[in-house]
C-alpha cells in the first residue's frame, strides 16, 4: 500500500485548498525540526518532510489527480497507464479506490490523466513550502506556485525561536507564552538539609496526528541546602502546546513554611526563648533540637539583661553559595517577671539582693 496523504494531513477527500493549508499549518507548527528538542529532532524532521510532501501533492491539482487515480506509486514512478479510451481510464480509477478513496475533480470524466510522457514527479523542498505558507502571513514575499519569488529558509531556518530568512527576507517571529509560576512550599528542615521532591504536571500537547491530548509528567525537583524564599527553579517549555506559540516555561518559586521554633533572617536562625527571673539571675541550660535533628545545649551562665541575645556561631542556615559554611543561631532571651509577690517574698528578696543592687 502506498502513503495515504489525506490521512497524514487529517483531511477528507473533498478537502479544499483552504482546508489543506489549515491542516498543514497546524501540523507544521508542531513538527518543524527547530521546534523540537534535540532528542526528537530526527523523528520531527521525518514527520515534517512527510507532512510537507502530503501538502505538496494535494495542493497541486495535477499531482493530486494522478495520486487519486494511481496512488503514490503511480505518482512517483511515472508508470501511468495509457489513456487510449475512457473505459480504461474509469477502470484505473476503480482499481485505485481499494488503496485510497478517490477524490474526483469536477468534470474529471471529460479529462484524461496526464501520461508518463507529459508528467514527472518533482517534489518541492519542505522548507520552501514552509516559507511560502508562513512567510506570506508575515508580510514577506510569499507567492504560490513554486516560482523564485518566495522566501527560502534552507539557509536560515529557525534560530532561537525566530524565523531567519536565508535570502534576506523579513522573517516572522514566534511568540513565546508567558512563564507560569507556581509556589513551592518548603519547610525550614527541607531548606536546611536539602530534599528531592516530585511534582506532577498535567499539560496539553499535540500527538503525531495533530490531535491535542492531556499528558502527565513527573518533574524532579532537588532543593539545595540553603535555598531562600524566592529562589526559582525553571523547567523550559513545559507549558501547554499551542500552534504558532512556543510553550511557556514552568517556574517553581520557593516559599518558606512557618516553623514553630525557628525564624529565618537571611542566613541566620532566630529563636525567641522565654526564661524566668530566677533563671535570668541564676543561670540555665537551654536545649534545642536543630533543623537537622541534633540536640544543641546552650548554657546561660551570665545574668541576663532585658533584650539579651546569645549568638551561637555556625548553627544557622547553610550558605548555598559557600558550601560548608553556615549562618549564626541568634537566641533572644525574654525574661518573664512574676505577676505578684507576697510581703514575705519581697522581704526575702531585699535581704538577699539588698547588698548587691
């Protein structure tokens, strides 16, 4: 069986020139090699050439008539039966319908198909067709039938999302969809130790036939130790696919979840710790569980003044740009005074502290 050009373009056998052009544009924007990643480039190039060949044949009345009657083999080989009689012509038409449902032109019974001596299959260059279809819309020279006036992209092709005309044409620009930002909530533990996450992404893509479908992908996200709120992680072109538009980048933006003990201040960690007046005067050892799971014991031996702060070096957040280094832990001590004292307690305090204060 030969190639079914109608199926390649997803059009019926009565498709008009406008139908063919719309189908070609939709598929070409999906399968042009420069719109596909390197890993899919060979597949895209093969499909793009097949799409272009289908459009070339079906948009040319002579090629289309021969193809409808004799299929791909008859079109390309030039082995077309002799049209000595209308009866043989109708028989050929009937026999070809088993391979391709025939597309008949108006008054075709009064016309004889071209014979081998008058027709030779001469396929057009895929990039020439592309330049003609899209170049004419961008205000560049576009022409229809294969003359030398249209632009060619054979030397330029796509470069960085632009059409660069190889022959000095004006080039049309592909528009990229705006980036889509999504919050990425992270605990302070995650941002301290680092963690790997998996995010499920659903998006619209076009399959090989040009039909849109929803696919799901798992995006791996590695949170580095020390990342801060506002850090962005970008996945290029993972947005929805649309004809004529470069898919949007998907960006995840780090957000810090509130922590019951610690508060972040740059690379430092802040802890507000309340102690009693007795502890402020006599001392205390404060136990803290660090973000990476260790137990940190901080002795207080000096008398604590109001708004006293203890700095513990190298116990803050990791510094992402300086591996091995950390910020500080800053312990702010708030003294809790008794709400009331008895006369006996006041007398005892005066006795004990009277000679000190």
